[in-house]
C-alpha cells in the first residue's frame, strides 16, 4: 500500500475527473491521499472533498504565493467541528523567494501565524520553502514542538541535515525521478528511509517515465519504484516504510 501525501486533485481546475482519479489510485495500491490547500478557497475545497471520500484527508493552509490575499480563514477551518476529522495538517505554508508573488514580509507573517494555528491544535505542518531557508530556519526556531515535512525538497545537503536534526520528514516527488542536477540526486539518496514521504503534487511534476501526462496520485508508485531502484532495495520496503511514516506524521 502507498500514500500520496501531497496532491491537489480537489481543486476546480484539476484537469481530470477527480472521482475517476481516486478510483485509479485506489485500484492500484494507493490506499490514502492528502489533498493540500494553497489558499483559503482551495483549503475549504480540500476539507469538503475529504469529507465526501473515504481514504482522503485534507491539509489547510495558504501557500506563500497567495499570502497577499489573506489567511484568516485557516484558523476557522481548523477550529470547525465538522472539519476536524478530515483535517490532518496545516499546509502548504512557508516562504518562496524564487518568485515574489507576495511580499516577503507578508509571507513571513503568514508563516508565523499559521505555525501558531498548527501548534495550538497539535497538527503537523507541510512546509513549502524555496530559496528561503536563511529566513525560514530562524522563524522555525522561534517555536517549539513543530512536527512536519519539508515538501518537494530539492535543496542542499546542509538544509536537509538541519531538517532531519529537527525531526522533520522529507517529501520527494517526480522531480527526484527526472532531475539532471547531480547534487540533487546525491541529496535524495541520503534521506533516511525512516524520514521519507512520497508525494505527487498532482497535477504538477509528473514523474518519469510519464512526463507529458497530467500527474495523478496513482503515479506515486513510479516514485516509489524509482527510489527502490536508486537505493537497491525492494519496492515493498519503500512502500512499507513511507506508508508507516505517513501514518505516523499525519495520524492516518
């Protein structure tokens, strides 16, 4: 069994039929998946979609790109009695300095306030950090008790080591199957199996050898197969470890 810990199939602009997409995933060994909010609207959609489908869970949060439009609804979504059973994390939240869709100071304030929401409700956090770890780690260190994952990690060995030292999990997706960056490839091999999470980020980042197709949760199997071959271990070992990790972090 596999878990796709990060996808966006609940959103209105997902290009495939979401229910059929779920069926393909469940029929091919993907037992659970988490739909991730990126703004207030998509977070509400994730909660609704998860409530309507067994095996589907929601994370609510405002992506750094969208923080300029506000994040106040996230606390209310987490507090909602009707949502609690399906909301398993706050995210994806963080800092993204590769683009400047939202001012840095707004991103920082949103990150701090959403971390606070997660901690108040004892929820893990899904972090999106891109070219911003120099600001991220000091903010992270201002809080205690954070549990979470570095989503779509493609950064340096140094930042991986810091994340692991804080007990964070590390999410890998299709990038790991097609990157040509030798340094990235090397970093992926050093992620401990006990800290590895699989994610598709569907509809984005379709893994090899399926490039060109719309990404969907069933393709998490291709990511698992890649990392099994890369580590010279069995697919079953990767599936078992990453599922255990997902269940431990998100209480699935």
